[in-house]
């Protein structure tokens, strides 16, 4: 979303925001079932992909830099910290008059649980020969997970809703709000011990194109009778989150 897109109703955690009218929900039971599966598989894989980035140790996405730093400070797991931070961010929606959806609330809990679960079974990587492929796998999987859960259309993630809410309340562009918040998040997380590295940069430049690709792949097809309308091609107003 750029300055021309001022009526976004949903964003996912990689920064793709949809304008009102871009997507219309489908009420077909089979499609609702598919969307629910996409939502929870996508959120689960998102948490798993974040865990792979943690184990690669070459740099995390901005919010997980903060989560890791807070985990170091508190002794909690990074997944538990992610849940706590997500819930706190969701509370900020109240004064911003944002409306959460099923996907918003699910995002808070499923991603953190999946992250801790994956960290419990994936051993720490040693040596660049293992860490680099792990990093690449984590980023690609994150893009696929993003495409899955945002295409399900059950509401934006809590952090993206914060960005759109600030955009509406201040009149500033989404890019400016996102950049300001995430720079603060990264600086704070790094100061607390979070990991910044080449993986952070690689994630920033690749997650947008990957998410765009997988949004097309996982888009729910329209009903055969034409009664359902879904987005095709690139969602308008897509931006890079990190």
C-alpha cells in the first residue's frame, strides 16, 4: 500500500494490504473449509519458518528480533514472547478502532505455538553449510505460509492492523508508519540481544516477491456460477513489510 491506497481493510504479516472491494468472502461450505485449512496451515508454517530463521542464526525478521531480545531478557521462549507481544499489539487496536477477524486472533496464538514446537524438534545448526540452506528454506517457507494464510481472507495480523490503524489516524503513509515502527522494533530488539544479520536483509528484499507469488498460487478460485469474487493477480497496494 502506498499513499494512494487509503482504504485498506486487511494486511498480512508480510505487508500485503487489500483495499475494500478487492476481495469478497465466499460462503460456500467447501470454500469456507478450504479457507480455514489455508489459514491454520499457513499460520503454522509461518511459525515454523520463523523457527528455521532462529536456528540458522544469520538474522531474523524485525519483529522476531524484538521477540528474541525479549526472550533473552525474560527467560521466556520466543514463541511465548511472540504471543504476549501480539496480544499487546492487538490491544492497541482498540483506540485505533480496528476490527480483528478470526485470522487476527488465531495469528497471535498459532504462530507462537508453532515456532516453539518447531524449535523443540529442529536442532541448532552449526556451520555455514547447514545454516545458509536453513536460512533460505525459512525465507521461502515464510513466503509460502504468507500466501496461504492471507489468501484465506480471515483478517490481518495484529502487527499489520497496527500499521493500517496508525495510517488512518495520522494520515501518514503506510510505508512511513511501517518503517518508523519496525526500525524502533529492530533497534530495541537488537539492544536486548536479538539477532540481526545477512538473513534480515535477505528477508527484507525477498519476502515481498515471494508472498506475491504464493498469493497467486493459493488464491481461492471463484465459484463456477460466478457468484463468488476473489482477487486475481497482484493485490493492489502490496508493500514490503521488512
